[in-house]
């Protein structure tokens, strides 16, 4: 019998018991919808946090350094003439952009209100311009004002400060001395992402002066790559390259190891090289747990669906013995009977998968119409104020493949039984 005829028979058979067919399709659709939603939420969470954190805080790879003074004090500083750029550019060429930053914490006060704030000293040609959305003021203000500062709108509101207001900043120098200065609020950024409200921005040379750094020194060097694949491999390659010229802190250094190292005399600074995944271990672990939960849920539901298919097709064969006998009597071969039931199972599965994916995309579209603030429970996974859902089509293909294989496996035994019925045996059945 031609495959087209078998397909026609299979589709007609599925419409005969509509309630049973719809129940199975609904179960498969719900599984696909659930898996797609968990996968997209997990990937979106990681992508948004990596994007925000890399641009506003760490880069894809962060390099820090510890320098020991003659008095034994340890300073977190990278000198301008340390020679790092040569090693980085030798290894990565034009694929990398180097961003030097000075990071510190400070107390900000205005009209009796005070906050503590992380301060990033940046160069304004950095891509912070592309990440920060300014609500008031401008980057041109920052370039004109050596003492300008950009605050997130939440922090500016807590201080009740506006553009042009003079704010007291109090911080410690590298050597531990207290310093204070009056700075000018040059711009206020929108809090579209979680970290926007956590960091304020100043001119790096000006901040360096406040903490006693050299004008072009920094506390960290961040590397950004146009190709973000294989960041872990790139980090390891950089460590290997830097070991040729610099002292490196071991990645697995414990607190006890650090204390021993600090007690020894240093001939040169020690450098630490960390990928964004090293810096975000807790976040990566959360996504791994979510993926494991998704895998566990999908495995249980796949087994339930397989059991449902097995029971359903066993019942169908029992109910359709006379029909099977008729088909066998008019010349349908054993393998064609088997294919008929397998086709029915595959059509059920394909319908459920299609409906589940459509339901996910409708949900995704609906969510994309809403925007959220950084005070919302979704703050960590916001991208531009919107919930970021990214479905991995590799995971979809694997899940779809598993469903088809599971459906075929669950139907194989009932289909084999149906194919094994002789015309006489099937026709003697009272069921039809």
C-alpha cells in the first residue's frame, strides 16, 4: 500500500476518538511548552546578566593586580606602563578591546541625605555610552566637567539631587587615608538593568587623583571580545601568555594560600585573570540547577506520555481487531499495519509539539509587550527593561527528537502485536 494511503488512514483514525486524541496531544503540547519556557527563561537569565555584568562591571575577562609597597601594604592597582597591553594584543589581535577602569566605594551626601555607592572611573570612549541610557544630562557634560558624576535615577532620587547639584563624595585613598571632594552631578541614567543603579561613573583620571593613583593607572583591566564564544578557553590562553612575563595568582588559591603569599617578599606585582564565568559562579550554578530541574521534569513527563501512548494504542488495537482483520484480508501486509500505527503515534506527537511551540511563542510575544523596572522581581533577567527569553533551538531539536523516539518506542510493541494478527484471528474478534 502506498505511503500516501497509509497517511490518509492514520489521519482518519485519529479523528475517530477525538477526546482521546486531544488529551494525548494536549499532554505532549504542555510538555513542550513547559520545556521551552524553562529553557528560554534560563538562557535569557544568563544572557541578560552576562551582558549587563560584562559591560557595566567586569568585561568578558577581568585582570586585577596586587602590588606590595616597601612598608608591606598591598595595593590593588595596575600601572599604566605594566606592559599588559602588549601581551593581550599579541594573543588576541583586533578581536579584543581593552577597557581600563578604576573601581572604588564612596559615601555620597547632598542636603542631609547620604548613600554608599560603587564608583567606576572610566574613559568616555568606552562602550558604557552604548549601555547607559541617560534620563537627564549628557555625556558631553561629563567631558566638559572634570569633576562630573553620573548617578542612576534611583540613587539620584534618594539624594534628591538634580543636574548641576554639587555632591560631597568621601572615599579612601589607596594607602587608606580619608579624602573628600565636591563633585557635580552631570547626568542621571535610567535604571533599565539591575546593575545600572548599583554603579556611578566618573572620569578615570579625576577619580585616580582622588584615591592617589597615577593619572592613567587603573584597578582593573577588562577585555571585551567581538566573538564571545570560548571565553573560558581564551581566559586560559591569556593566563598561559601572561605567565611568560608576569606573576599570576593561582585560580584555585585559598585564603590560607593568599595569607602565606602576602607574608613573603614580592619582587613584582601579582596578577589575577578571571573570566566572567569565574566571577559569576553563583549565577552559573543557578542556571545549571534550573536546567537539571527541567531535565528531571521532562524525563518524568516523557515517561508518562510513553505510558499513555502504550496504553492508548494497546486499547486501540483491542478495539480495532476486526478492522485490522479486514485490512489484512484485502492485502495489507504486516509491515504496513505496523507503519499505520507508528504513523498515528508520530502525527499525535508532531501535533503536540507544534501546538506547544506555538503556545510558547505566543507567551513570549505577550511578555515582550510589557516593560519592568529594576524594583521588579525580574530585575536580574531584564534586557533594556524587558524580560529576556531566549530559546535554544539545539535544546528544542534534542527534546523533539526525544519525543519522537519515545513515541515510536511506546507504540512499537502494540504495533507489532497488531501486525502479528492473522486475518482469521482478527475477524473472529467481536470487537470492532
